[in-house]
C-alpha cells in the first residue's frame, strides 16, 4: 500500500486527488466553514500574531487556495504535501513536505488518514489471526501470524474470530495522528475522514481502490488510489462528531433562496442556489455529511 500510493511510481506521485474523486476540501462552502473555525480558534487563543492554518495532505491545495480569499494576512497558510506545489497557487501559501515542528493555530487533515497504509488481518481456518498478503495483480493469500501489538489492537478495537473475517489494523493511522496532534502547541487539530466506530464496524473491512471517479479492486500497482475507512474512535480525539453536525454548528445551511429573488436579482439567486446545493452535498447524511470530524483542542 505504501509503495503503491507513495513509492516512485505511486499513485499520489502522479495523480491529483481532484482528478479522481470529489472531497469536502475541494468545495468553497467547506472552506468558508473552515475559515469560520479558524477565526473562532484565533479568537479563543486571544488573537495571537503567529497563527497558522496548516493543511496536512493538501492534495492540489484547493482548501488553502479558497482560504486565501477568506482569511486575511494575519493567518499564515501552510500546505504539507508530498506532491509538488501547484503552479497557480496564491503566493502567500507556503508549501512543504514535512509538518512544522510546532503549530499555533488550526491543523487540519482532510481524507489523509484513510490513505495512511495499514495492514489487513484475516482469521484463518484454525481461528488464528494472520496478515493478508497481496500481489501486484491483487491476488491475496494468508501471510504470517499477527504481531502481539496488532493482535492487542484488534482485541480492543475490532475483535474478529470467525474464519474468513477480515479487518484493517488502525495502529499506523493513530501513529500519524499522534505525531501531528503532538505538534499543536495551542489551537485545534482536526481530522476529517471516512470512518466507523466499534459498535458498527463494517463486515469484511473497507479496503477499496478508486480511479477516475469509480470504485475499483484494491490492486496495489500504483494505478489507483487505495483507501480504507478509519477506526475513528481508536484515534484518540477530544471530540468526535459527524461532519453534518459540525458544519451545522458552523452555520452551513442548505436552504434554497426564495424564488422571487430569481426575478429581482438572477445572479444572486443563482449563486445562493449553488451554495445551497454545495451545503446539501457537504451535509448529506448518506454522503459527505456522514464523514467524521475528530478534533483535539489545546
Ligand atoms: C485523498 S488525498 C486528500 C487531499 C485533500 N486533503 C482533499 O481532501 O481533497 C490525500 C493526500 O495526502 C497526501 N499525503 C499522504 N501522506 C502524506 C504525508 N505523510 N505527508 C504529506 N502529504 C501526504 C497525498 O499525497 C494526497 O495528496
């Protein structure tokens, strides 16, 4: 998974996320809500001079590009991304490969954790937990017995026991998030992602491929995205809620403008209608609205 996504011929070395799938962070209405959250956090910290909005796994930089039009120069805008800097990005956005050692401000990671490589565990015919191995064409077979730490993680967070049952081991995602959240000196760290909780783990796991807007088999040959939903309750955040609730709290509303406006001011009407459509997609309970917001405040 690591090589297929981030190795020399890896998917993310070549491909722009936005060319293959739509995420919340690509939407201007989402950036407006994040700008509000950044402003609230800035206020909570007493409006410090060095306040940064750090987007980890920034993809094509869409979120920060939108934020550049919403937040004034008091807000430092920083992208952390393995991909090269897009040419048309506003100059004030910093672009770096590694996260800053210390962050005062808002650190955000949208759909990063589901792309953090993880192992898949399978219960074999004797009831033992084994790693699932996969070749470059996607064929799978049973591998070694699980290491003790991975067994312990499954026992605590995603118990499986019946032969053939599968689960994704979330430890690498926790490690990535701990590493990022530990850099927060003051402010908030927010991860936004697909996920599940212990009372509702998906049977068989969620490892999926994605390419050109469609689900594919998760073949680790670098031609498709590989993603597995996040065991969000295991990550360890102060606040865990669905995107729908979080965005409603931040004032996102999918209210259609009154029809009369279409006659009085057609342009304003069209804009308001487009905004309502975007808000509806972001808060849709069976779509992006079901994503999880994992937040830690300091
Ligand atoms: C699914 S895309 C999400 C892009 C964007 N945040 C969005 O929501 O549209 C995940 C991005 O994370 C980047 N990424 C993965 N691991 C990373 C790491 N350790 N440091 C920086 N970027 C990383 C990938 O290159 C990819 O662009």
